[in-house]
């Protein structure tokens, strides 16, 4: 799946923890070219896990605490 396909899928999904993990997992980058994009996404996923949100709870626009 190309990065363009991932971006298109992201624009049509509800913003939930499950959707974010699914989208980040679709990015295949064996050469590490997309590392500047993937690392911040993985850090965001870590922060989502620390907040203990439900998998299907819609994310708000508020900063994570």
C-alpha cells in the first residue's frame, strides 16, 4: 500500500485509536525512507496507549494529558 493510499484511507475514517493503529501498521518501509513520518506516528500511538482510551472511542481535538 502506498503512502498516498494510507493518506486517502485516513481522511475517510473516524479518528479512533483502532483506526490510527491500523493506518500506521499499513505503512511498509523496508528501507527506512519514511522514518521522519513513521517515528512521530509511532510516538503518537504510544501517547494514546498511555492515556488509556478505549479502542473505539472517538478522539477529541484536545491535547493528550
